């Protein structure tokens, strides 16, 4: 017969230490047992082993789909990263234009009307020719805008002139290099003696 001595409170055994006596035959000396030695208070050691669950058909299909679409999603993310700043700048320009048109300078709308009317006149004059449809309206609108804004027109003409000159010079050098590749070699051989 086993006799467990301790406190009468249920939570107290975990807080206090007590002695457990095992009653056996009278001849044996009384040997105290620990609470962990009794099978009543111990749980058997269990060996758990983690087993990876097998992927079902749905999981395999989703994995295959993800692997197939991965290059396209990366491409879309790259395109989005490139386009996002441009879209934001367009939105900012639209907001700035809206704010400008809310409080325009004096005489802005009549000037804009005249410039727009010259563009329509250019379309009317450029009937039956695709090249004229591009050149006449743009030329007439540029001319009328330069009458209203001469300082800005001069600045644009100067920068455009410089750009055209640089482009023409680069084109000339590229054409010369392509058409006469041996000319530099001949001059180098003549200069050496």
C-alpha cells in the first residue's frame, strides 16, 4: 500500500516538496520514493517524428502554375517599376496645370484661343496631304505662340538650334567615318616619314 503525504490544497504539491513512502512487506526497510519514480505521476517518454505531408493535386497544380508564371510576374514588376515614376510625373504635371488654370495670368485664355484657332486653320489649309497636316498646324501654332511669348520663343529657338547643330555635326562625322574609313590610316602613314 502506498501512502502519499503532503498538503490538503490541490495546487500546493507543485509548490512544496513532500515525501512519498511505499508500503510493502514489513521486513523491508522503508525507502522513500520520489514523485517522478511513481508511474502515476510520470508520463511515458514519447518519440515524435515530424513527417512532411504529401502534397495534394491542388498544391502541385498551384506550384506548377507559380513556377510557370514567375518570369512574367518579374517582367510585370520591372515594367511597373519603370512606368510608375513616369505616371507620377504626368499626374504631378496635371495637378500643376490644374492649379495654374484655376488662377491664370491676365489675357491667358484669349491668347490660348488664338493659338488654338491657328492650329485649326492649319488643319483646314492642309487638306489632302498627310505631311501638310503635320507641318501646317504645328508651324502656325508655333508662329502665333512666338508672337505672344517672344522671350520663351527665343530661348526655345536657341536651345533647339544648338541641339540641331550638335545632331548635324554628329551625323556628318558618322557618315564621313563610314564612307572614308581608310583616310585616317593614309594620313597617319604620310605623317610618319
